[in-house]
C-alpha cells in the first residue's frame, strides 16, 4: 500500500489536487491509519501557525464591561418585574379580603375537617375530641401571654 506525503495531504486540504487523485486519497484515508495520522497532523501544524489571531489589548476589558452592563440592566428589569408582581399580588389580596373570599374559606375549614373526620372515623361518637377548633384563638392567647411575660415588672402599658 502506497502512502502519501505531508505535502500531498496539504494539497488535499487546500483542494488543489485533480479530482481523480483527490478521490483516491479520500478512499485511502478510510483504509490507512498511518495516513490518517499524517493528514490530521497537517491540521495541527497549520492551525498552530496560521490561525493565530491577535486581539486588541483592551478586548477582554471591553467584553467584560459589556457583560456587566447587560447584567445590570437584567437586574434592574428583574427588580421592576418583581415589584410589579408583588403589587399585583397585594391588590388581588386586598380585593379578595374586601370581597370576603378568605372569610368564606375560614368558615368552611371546620365543616371540611368534620366531614373528613366522619369519613375516617365513622364509629367515633365525639369527633370534636380529636381536633380542637378555635386554634386561632389559642394562638392569639398564647402570643399575648408570651408578650406579657416580656414586659418589665411594675410597668403597665396604657391602651
């Protein structure tokens, strides 16, 4: 099997060969590992010498400035978008409070819980002993008791 030289592979890469020889070399690449190595080495030699691009000394700093500028704009947009979403959420909450939606939910909780208990414990006569209702009152009373313990002794807060 005849092998091709480095100059022939360079001409193959540049495309300056006749079609017949080009086809034969292409077929030879499929069969010969030594020529594949020679062919690939032509790329690494030429790539190292010819493809070196000199960049402007301030290229990196200019790119980083643009990236920082884009990130700053993105953060400002995100902050404005977040404020918009929070404002919309606050408006919807105020609307729902005014419409009494949450009050309706609060009244439905004991009923739903009672129905659930009846399906889970159908033979229990007193399902109230399982779950105590009025948890919000208990929470408020325990919080007030905690706050009262934090007051200095001898001082009274005027209402």
